[in-house]
C-alpha cells in the first residue's frame, strides 16, 4: 500500500514541479507528463486490484499525525472503498486523455508548461480527495483542485474579461471552501476525534446520529450542501459554469466536463450517512437537484456557443444525480456520474471539430434536413414562452441576485471603510486602540469585547477586499485581519494555545513579507500602478516576481502549501463554548482574505499590460 500511495501522489507532483521549475521543451514536458499519467494509471489499477483482494471491503490505514495539540489533531490516513476506486480511475483515465490531447492541441502555445503543471497538480488534488479519510484531509485536495481550476480559467491572463470571470468562479469556490471548512469544524465539535469516514460505517455511530443532536447535524448538513452546490454549479451557483469556459478546451473538458463539476456529488456520497440523518436532509438535496435541472436545461437551450450548451447540460445532469443520491440510489448515481463525465469530456474535446464538421455537412449540396418547429414548450402560451426565454437567456438572473444579496452590500461597506482611510497609519492606530479597549473590557463584559473584536476583524477584511487606492494597503490589511484573529483567540481562551497560534501565523507572516517585497518590485515605485481599480499586466514584464506573488497570495490566504492551513482549522477549533457563532465569522473572514490576496495578484499581474 505505501508503494502504491507514493506512485499515486508523487508521480503527478514531481511532473508538476518539473514543468513549473525547469525550462523544458514541449516534447520533454509531454513525455514527463505522459509518464506521470501512466504511472498514476498503473498505481490506480494496482490499488483497485489490492482492494479486490480484500473482497471489496473498506480499507482504512493510518499513516501519521501531522499535528496534535491538546484536544485537536490532524491525522493522515488512507480510506479506500468503491467510491475511492471509481474517483481514482476517473482521475487517471480522463487526465490521461487530456494529456494526450493537449500535447498536440496546445502546440506552440506560450503557456504549454504552465498548463501541464496545473493539470498535474489537479491530479494530486483529486487523488487526495479520493483517498482522504476525513473532511479535514479531503479539504486539502478540494482546495488544490479549486486553485488549479482558477489558474486554468485565467490561462489567457492578458484578457481582462477572462480574469474577471476567473475571479467570479474563485469567489464561488471560496464560499464552497468556507462551507466545507465549517462542516469539518462542526464534525470536531459533535464527535471530537470520530470525524473519520470509517466511523460513518459503524452501526452504533449511525444510531448515535439519529438519536443525537439533530440541530447540530442539520447545520452540518447545510454546510456540506453549501460546499457541494458551489463546487458542482448547483442552484443557486449555476451561473459560474459558463464563466469557467474561458480557459483552454482541454481544461474545460477535464474540469467542468469530467471531474470538478462532479466533486459535489463525490462529497454527498462520502458524507451520505451524515446528511441523511438530518431532518429533511434528503428532501433538501433532491429539491436543489430538481431546481438546478430545470433551470440549467432551459439555460442550455438558449446558449449561443457550444461550450456553454455542454456546460449547462452537464450541470442539469449533475442535478439529476443529486436527486438519485437523495433517493438512496448510490450505486446508480456513481454509474451516472462516470457516464456523464465520459460524455461531457468527449463533447468538450471535440467541440471545435464538431462545429466544423456540421458546417461542412450543411454546406453539402445534398443536405436537406429541416429544423423542426416543435419543442418542449410549444404547448405553452406565447407570452409564457417569451418570459421563459428572457429568464433562461439571462441565466435565471442568478448572478444578479447573488450580487444584490451578498456582493453589493459587502462592497458598499468595504468602500465606506476605504473612504474613512481605515487602512492608513491613522486607521491602523485606531484599530489597535480599539483592540486594546476591547481587551480591557474583557474583564467586565466578555461578550461585548468579543463583539468588538469580531467587528474589527470583519471591517479590516472587507476593507482589504474592496481597496482601490493601494496594493500595499490591501496586502497589509489581510495581514492585519489575521493578526487580530490571533489576538482575539489568545485573549478570550482560557487555556494555553500559543502553539496553535504560532502554527497559524508563521506561514502567513512569511508569505506576507515576501509578498510585500514582490509588490514593491512589481510596482517599481510607479504612481500609475498603485491603484486596484484596473489591471496592470505586470506578469509579462516581470514573470518571476509575479509567480512569487501568486505563491505568497496562496500562502497568506491559508491554502495548503504551509502549516498555516492546519493552523486555520486549529484556530477555528477554539471557537467553541458560548461563541459558536464566531466560527461562522472566522470562516467568512478566511474566505474574504483568500479573495483579497488573489485580487491583489490579479489586478497587479494579469490583464492587459499597462505602459
């Protein structure tokens, strides 16, 4: 088993690092990635064979404990069942197809190595998801897949529209990440160290779920559904799928045709025991699937481009799979998931040639096919047909609704704080003075002190997201928000947590310093480049510092590239007792900080190049 695990994880990881760090030719890049894909396929077949020898029983093998302090621990273990084998096979098979296809399709593309590096890291993410034994470890692969998806959507980063669409997709992904983070946190609260998927198969544990804290299980179900719906483009997040088609066709095929769009289904199947024990859980999942199927089908019928049609058709099928899972047809849902992934991957990879072949066929002199005037909605009144058309061609007004409900209010608050110069030296002094005052109040009324600290953290985080005057201020505000989180947890906890706070801050501080230097180098003291209200495209002029800033943006946001990723979970773990609501706020701030850091990178390094 250890040998198989090394092959599955290290072969794509090594190939991705080679593509990223070594100046390889196209031929060398293709050979290394094909070799990594072949080794991954061999490892997958070996694991499936090993699982079959065990009479198709669940395999649970602990490996190590990455972090353990007091009542919090982050374990690493392998969990293999039929779903793991299917997901691994899909990852290996579809990635191998895309590697072979892309080695020719992207010939002489300037981003050839960058594409294959992202593809290899995507394989690593899906492999971790497939073998993860808990929500904590599953989220590591979940975030790997999300950031690779973002990087491939903005693959053609010199286009402003492409970068904007990639950022919209990332915003939905961060909401999904926050939902999964809160789900893992609530698992710690409800079952302590029993949040491993292995415990979900235990009969006594299932009885405990049905007889236990139903409100807590219902809230955890909501978090899981938020993560699943966001990742799989289900209602109300269906709108992002068409924006994700900005990337190269091969990435659209493997991400939004085959694998990533089905990640929500994978999460539902993996946590099936939890959300089916919640009151009305299966009904909610089924309603989400039915609503998405109806809306996405109508949107697909009004799309003017073939990739958009395929994307929304895939979302509609995923909605049907949600319904199948809600009805308890798990094996049929797994088969449907694999079949839909195969069809959509094929359709997207052949989209351009399909259009060309159809045009040639229609131009042939013997072509005599006629378009039928009959349709599904032909029996409806004309006014209702027109209304449905307007509704579907505007993609159900889902994006506009999300902006009105969530994004616009946050933007107004952030811009208001920016107008007060909340992030200058005077603003920083005011924040620190308020923090000291809140600390002094803690001995009199701890609830008021917690509320003051929470307000300061949210205010600084929102101000960084909507900063438009200075890259440095936005970057420093992200750091300040994390420092305030550490101070709050340190003051209002009754036991020693210095070790957890150091784990949380060490990577963030390091990436903040390096990122600050990179921003200074990229702006080069130019007053033109200090504003965040436009794109500056500095990656073309200085790609080294742009890549460093990207890594620092991921690090300061808490992505799984440093110990701060585990530190976030450990800090969230301390939001217990009378302050459970604090976990919601901290998860929200973590999501906002991630968006703010990536926004700094996008505005400074991507888009149309400025003089």
